């Protein structure tokens, strides 16, 4: 499985702790303690990446080729055809 590193930005705003993943827009969480948003961000990141993947596939339309990048060394090409409901 491919693993990546992401940066968590966290700050206290009033009584709440607010956290977000710097590299993925819209992936954020809040909690009453500093640890709560950090713990929640793992699940939020997984959901955000899946939603972005779905949105990109839907925008590409039927019959696109999926390209998977494994680091900066290069791309692995796949002829996988994806179909998304309109």
C-alpha cells in the first residue's frame, strides 16, 4: 500500500481546537481537546481523497484511463476503465 505524509495545521479558536490537512482542501475537523481533531483528521482525509477521486472520475467521463503515481520517480500506467453515473 502506498503511504504519504500530510501536514496537519491545528490552532485553538475560543473553546474549540480546529485542525486541517494542509495539502487537501476541505479536509478539516474540530474538537474540544487538541487531540480530538487530530484523531478525526485520519478518517476525514480518507473520505476527502475518495470524494476527490470520485469527482475527478466523474469529470473525466466514461472510458478514461487511470494513472497512478508512485512518488516522484514516475508513473505507472493502467488501462483500467472507470464508469461513473451522471
